[in-house]
C-alpha cells in the first residue's frame, strides 16, 4: 500500500501567471524516505476544501521555502520592505495544518514548515533571530555553493525521552542551518523535541498525535542516510503507511 503524501506548493509570478511549484528534493524525500506517492497541493487558499483533502491523504510534508510567514498571521510587527512572502501559501497551509492535526494525518514539517506549524496552532515567530539578544546567526553563508550550505552547522540537544532522542538513541546530534526566522512563543499543544546551543527551538511535536513533528533544519538534504534524517523519515513513513492501511480498510468496510 503506497501512502498518498501531500506537499503544499509555493507560488511565484512569472510572465503575469502564478506558478505553483515544489522543489524536487522534497518530492524525492517522500518517495525515497517515506515510500510514498507525492501529491502536490496547489496554493489555492479558500478555494480548497481542506477537510475533504486531508481525509484523502495519508501524510503531509511541509517544506522549506524562500518566503516567510506574514507576521499578521501571528500578531507580529510589520515586515521589512525586502522580506519575501507567499500569501497564497499561508492562506492554504495554515488551515491545512489545523485540519490535518485534527484528522490525525501524519505531519512532517521542515524549516518554514515548523514555523507554519507553530503559527497555525497559535505560536509566534522571531522575524530576525540573529538580532535577538542571546541568539546566534542561524542563516547559511550565501557565498558558498548550495551543497556546502547544507553541511552540518551546529549541534542540537534532544529532549530526553522525546521522540527524536528515543529514535536516535542519543540526546545530541548535528544539523544544518539555513534559516533567518524561528520559533518565539511556542504554540499550545506543541512539545519541544530539540534546542540549539543558544536555546532556539529546533524541533517540536504535537502532543498526543501519532506523528506530527517539525524540525528547523533540513533532513531531506543532502542525505536521507544521516541518522537524524533517517529517524525522522522512518517514523513518518511508518505513520503514513499505517494510515494508508487504515484508510483503505475503512473504505472496503463501507463498500
């Protein structure tokens, strides 16, 4: 049984037309890391029936992206003029997350995705982490080639007894770092799974969910064989396959 795993698209305008797209690295991560069939979800906002959509899905992968969640979504101050945003993605993903969590759809949220997860459930964000007292610069060096920017950048401390600590068999691991924003106030219902040396939240899970985990780093690249990446995608895969079997059994019983 191949689980159907939704990947919300980002939107950019080209030649006057909106282009909905998903980076191939996330598509391949669904295929190779979760054994699923990737299904791109267009950023159509209110034109999507998210409740109906999530009932058809066996998993939801929230990707990173070049844009940031608009601060009015979490009561933040105005963005700086050069801040990239994707209103269509925000309007699609935030209600989609809430519906997926309510329906029990497995969720894996990456980079922008963990920020969306936190905002969707009522949390807030730091718009410029490197300008916050006590926090370090979590942005990557843009003068380096792309593959070098995904190298391990700093350690994270895994919460003892948490999902990640149990899956990895340790309370410490190394991760990459390519983000300028991060979690400020943690949403109600989220539990911290990992923190950076400066205290910034690096991973969370939805309390009580079968699998709903967000990470601030990029486990999908450069290697799914990285221990932290493998643990995340193995857990996501197990949850997605379990939902696929349960969903099909329910359809057959109703037939």
